[in-house]
């Protein structure tokens, strides 16, 4: 109990203050200067030069619009001779920060409501009505509702009959090469407007130096035309390290990245967009379940008798997502003073590190510890004791 009270009294009634001790040691002195130099290099090189710690920062606010151009020609037994323009292969016409280009498709023409046999597979092939469950609809299928009957699909195979849009779609074989393989030469105009609200600074990727005649003839190239906002689709995909013709068969997702990093302490003309490209959907050769990108849509019409029909299209294609990011910085005294103060405080680390080595690691640590710490009794209490004596 007495020891505990003594510890509490020592804690309450003792005060320590730093004492400056000059230690003449080459090892400790050199280590101290090296640590101080490293801290200065970090503060000046990393905080101020690389991270621009003297600037106030702001994130970009962006809007994007796109416009595709290009015409393709096809001639097939099912659709005949046909010209494809933007209204045919851009679906939908406008999206937010993205654009879908149809490159391949499976077309099922002249469908109407009725009953018909399903496409043969391991779940639909049957021998009798007992193999078909009336009223069932597969959770992983969008064909139709089973009637419970087993009907001939052709001369040798029977399948379960369904109530559906007939004839049902057969998407077993995807066209290869892609139906619209000419899409490789289509072009995409990307118009990007950016704004840094903290600095009230705005700009767009169609730079002031670009005129109408240049815009009609330029195609983006990383070396010869790095600021042209018109991109050839094939070059976007190859720049990401993939083959356009391979990707066009089953579709995929491409990212067009626009980076705006602006130092507003310099001229506004030096604030320029930087483009890069990458494939966003996973393309793992060892695990390639449900690859690509596709969806279905239909075009409806009525025959002369008023009967409803449709053409079902399973569209494969490439979706281009435009991703805009970046930051801007401008000199401000507040972050400058904060980082200067933090740097000066860090210099104290050198003293702490050297104290630890001197007082606990060196051979003469007890000698240095004796010089470092000095214990002083209460002066007033000492005078009082002398008076009583």
C-alpha cells in the first residue's frame, strides 16, 4: 500500500523538462544528420514536389456525349442484301457515359404466338408425354410454358411442346466470324466537358486549337494525334491488347479512360486530356463461362389480317464505357503551412531515434543516461527543512 501511494505521489508531484546534452560522437552525429536528410528529402521530394502539398486539390465533375459513325453491308440467306447504319447497330440511341455497338446477332424472323417444339437438348428431348410436365417453365430458360405434350421436332427427334413465340430461337451456334465484322472501322466521337467547381475552371476535350476541318479528318493515335477525340473502334480494342474480330463474335465491355490532371498554377492550355483503354469484362481462358456481352430485343409488326408478329434479335456487341477521372491543384497558403509544420515536427523523429540508440543500445549507455537525466529535489522543501534544524 505504501509503495502504491509513493508511486501516485511521484506521478502527481514530479515534473520533467527536456535537458540539452551535447554528445560528441561520430556515429550518433552522422546518424542524426542522415535521418534529418531523409526526412527533408521526404518532405521536399514527396510531399511538396510529387504530391504538390502546397496546393488545394479538387476532383473533376464531368459530362460525356458520344456519336458513332460507319456503314456496313451484309448479304445472307436469311436477311438478304442489307445496309447497316448507325440507327441499326447503336442500341439504344443514347446512354449515360457509354455506347453499345452491335457486332454480331442471331435473328429469328416471323415469330408469332402459338405452340411449337422446343430446340433439342438434354432437358427437352422426350419419348412420350410422360417426359413433359404441363405448365412448367424452366427457371433458366426464356422459351415458353410447356403444354405437356411430346411432339416431333424433325423426322428423328421429339421434344416437349411449349406455348411461346414460335418458331423458338436457336442460339446454339454463334456466327463466326462476326455478322458485322466491318464494325472494326467504325469511328466514335467522344465529347467530354469537365469542371472543377472549387476553382470555377472548365474545359472540354475538343481543344481550342481543333477546327472543323481537322475534326472531320483526324483519327486518334497515341503518338501522331493524341488529342483527336475521334476513335477507330478497332484501334481502341487493339490498344487494350485484344483482337477486335475475336471480341466482336461474343461481345465484351471496353473502357475508354480520360484522365484530367491539371496544375492550375500554370497556363490553362497545359490542362490536357490523356486517353487510355482497357477491357473491363473478365476474359479468362481457363474459366470462360458465359463470356461476352449480349441481350435480346424484338421488332413487332402486324400482318394484313391483323395478326401480331415479331423479329427477335439476340444482339452481341461491344459496350464502350467512358470513364473520366482526375484532379486539379492550385497554390493555397493553408495546406502549405500545414505541410511545413508537419515536416518540422517530423524532424523531431531524428532526435528520438538517436536518444533510443544512445541511451539503450551503445556500450556507454549508463554513462550517457547519467548525463542525460538529472534529479532535483524541491528547493522550497529543502529550505523549510534547514530552518527547522
